[in-house]
């Protein structure tokens, strides 16, 4: 699809809408600007609980023809975030686990169908820039409705983000009196574009649907002739390559290059 679109010269976009958060753009700027120093590690997770009930029927998310279970469904989002912040992932060592082995063929049915995809994914990742980290995905995490979280550790500080408080970015920087130092909260506001297009005052917060609006705005601007802000089909393919490498790594029980 990416190659066909590029040959045709058309604009494309893939719906990794969490990347449209102004706080993620700020996090990337902080990292790129060297404020954290040399990046040491990345820790990312996307966990929810919408499949935690074993009585939830078998459906399309569990079809192995779709290319994976939670590693593709939720794992793709935290992989996309890792790439957005730190660049390409060069190698992975993954473990896929199927916890609920079978599910009803439909709601209330006694007939069961085997589950052939993962419920939980854990992976060590090596970024091309040199640092390493971990990525985890789960749709069995009771009580978690939208736990997309990441922590980026550098030689001079740390960034922490949680989608459940996605109008905030937590920043810790060294060089301050240890007796008074700690994480400080950066609240989203008009200085973090395009927040100001929604509200002129900081602290009033954006919502998930606003991220979708930003996503569609970027796509329309690209169609109108501006530079593609992505993620486009090509980036979608790069994320899929990481997903495939994690699946292959789990099967082969070892490190696999993303190629």
C-alpha cells in the first residue's frame, strides 16, 4: 500500500492519533534539544481491560489472520510512540503469552473456540540510536482503561507521561538541590500548538476527540499541499515491521533484527 501510494504521488495517513497530543510533541522537542542529556532507556506500556473477562466472545481481534493479538492491537500504538520519540527500533526480543486459551463463539454460547493470538506482550527493544528499553501490551489488565505510559530516562533527567492524564508531562532534571528537587508537572496550554486553536487558557485540557480533530486537520492540510505531518503509510509499515519482529522473536525465542 505504501509503495502504491508513493508511485501514485498521493498523500496517506494512518490513525496513530495518540501521536497528535501536543504533550508528545513537547516531549520529542525536549529529547531532541538535549535537555535530558544522552538517552539511557525507554519504558512503554499500553494496557487496557476490555478482554479481561473470559466470557467475552471470540471476535475479529482474535483472528490470527489479522496478524497478531494485543501486540498488533495495542502494541502498535506504544511502538509508534517509541519511534516518534526516539527513532527507529533496530532489534527486539519478545515474549507473547495467551492467557485465556478459548472463548465462547458468541455471547452466551457454550461452544468454545480456541484463541491463537496473544493476550499479553513483553519485549526488550534496541533503538538504532543506541539506547534500549522495554515495551509491554496487555488487554487483560483489570482496572486499566487507557494506560498508555512511557518513561524516557537520560543522563540529565527523565520524562514521564500517562494517557490517563494526557494534558500533563512530568519532567525531572538534575542539577537542582536534591532536598528540593522532584518531578515538575508541565500542563498543556496555548504555547503547545495546536492547543491554542481549541482554548486560549492553559489547564482547561483537551480531550480524546480533540486528538482526532488534530489528526484529520493534519491530513486535510497535507491534501491541500502542506508537508505530510504523518504518520503515513510508510510509517505504518515501519511499525508493522516491529510488530512482526516481536511475533517472530517470541516464536524463535531470541533476538530478532527489525528488517
